C-alpha cells in the first residue's frame, strides 16, 4: 500500500524504534551511530534520563492550557535564557521558522512604532536557510526551495556571502535590519568570521538598523559556546532559537532586547501551542544539563578531538574529502565526489549524517559524544572513504 504521507521528503528506507545516548536502533535490530542528531536537535542524545523524567512528570500534571493563562515553566525558561544571553524578553514558538517569523515581525513593528514604517526590508545572505514558510523561504532566496511558490514574498535583499561592497550598496532608506546565521548550516557549514559579525554590528548601529541572528542550528551549545555569536564578542538585537532548545521536543524561541521588543504589545503576535507546559518542562531540563559547570568546556574538548580525527582522514583520502569545515560539533566535510555518495557509504557502515549545500556532508553528533564514539565514527569514516576511493 502506498504511503498516505505527503511525499515532501526524500527519506532513507530506515525506521528507528529506540535510541540510547549517541545510538539509534532500527526496526530490524541494526544499531547506528547518530551523527545527525535529528538535524542538530537531540543535543543530549536519545533517552536522556533527565529529559525523560521532566517530560513524564509534566505529562502527569498538565499538558496544555494556552497562552491565555500564565505558564510557570515558561516564565522560568524565559528568565534563564535572559540571564544567560544578551536578551531581556522571550517569545516561545514551536519551531525555528516560527521563531524567525516572530523576529521579522518585530523588525517591522519596531520601525513602525518609531516613526519609520517605510523601513521594512531585511538584508540576508546567499547560502542561508531560515525555514520553510513563505517569508523565510524568501529571506534565504534559494531557487531550489522557491520553485513553484511564486510570487516571492517582498521585503528581502539577498546578497552574496562575504561581499562587503554589495552590503554597503544595498543599504537604503527602506532597509530595516540585517539577518544572518553566525554559522550557515544548510548552506554548507560556513562560519562567518568574528570580525565580520562585529562589522555588521557597527554597520547596524551606524545606520539605525536592527541586527538579527538566526541561531536555530548553531545555538544551544553546538559550537562550544551557548550561542555561536559569543565567539565574536558581539550581541544582536534579536535572535531565533529552536532545534536543540528542546532536545528533541518541538520548541522555538525569539529573544530580543527590551528596547526592541517593547513594541510588541498584547495581540501583536501569538501561538496556540508555543510555550506549552510540556515544551517548557523539557526546555528547562535541557538548560539544567547545559548550564552545569564544565559542560560547554567538555564540548570544546571533544570537538577538538573529533576535528583532529576528521583532518587525519581527509589527509589520508584527498580524493574523497577536500576540506573540514565548521566549529565545535557543527562540522562539515567538503566532498570531492557527491556528498550523497559519502552519506550512503557511511549509512552502510552504520553512521547517520546529513547533507548540506556546497557539496558538504554535515556531522552534528550529540553534545554528550565521547572519545570512544568518536573513535568508532572515525574508523567507519575511514572505511567509507576507502570504499569510495576504490
């Protein structure tokens, strides 16, 4: 019988029935090393006991009340995010696309409230990915994802990645903000240099623009800092989070300063499920673990070890791997052959990965990965590369 699911995904013919730590087991009993993490989501691995406990305890109390009433877990998670970031205010959503959409609405509302309704255009960059809604697709301006969805939503000026002259020329009287991922995920694990992020902050301050970071994939410890922009020592006005914030449970968040966010009054935005008690219980549990002393230091240590192993294998197999990209545990292998070939070879070896743009294969293991799992993955990658070389 044909599947009744809308065929919007090119799925691998594998289904998983259980997970434990950095491993998944399929319905046939085969075990896989998970270096995909549900596309950088399950940052504490599978069946983390603290997350399981938080979710089940909350499920036995109350699942949903809506945002017509106060939600204690929401107040707590917002306060903790504010205490550990640049922000003063948080809006909770269900996904990264929703978090970005919230930020885009704040940008327009902020300028309108400050007497400049003509300022609505947002500068974005080639290779970016901000979600699958009509507006976030328009922001990224990827022809592959926009095909068949014309007319494209107006309000975005998409520029070449790293072209500073194009950026200067693009700023006009209608420009409202700059939106950028500190590390591009879908675009090929491309890291924006720290000096460039600092330069964008200076440009925004000079021209009265807002700076928004999309840290849906790079945030929540993935790079070894709680947020990737911390490496540059610069703060945005608005930031979108999701993915790892819920450790596998759907949670999104839009963070903003009070100066910018105070323009959003009652009724200007909302969500039925956003910030529900189940999501907030898990989000707080994620922060319990991530904010433990030494957790992020350990991420930096294991990521350095993993990168060394990847560099060794890349040097051994130059006909398969051209370069190793990324920061922390947000890494990519720039492939010589099609990235799908290396992905398939690794799947055969029992390692899950995710493709990305620029012919890159994404490696996003859970942040609790250890040296033993890294050694296992390195051995399997070595064999996969040898098979492709042959």
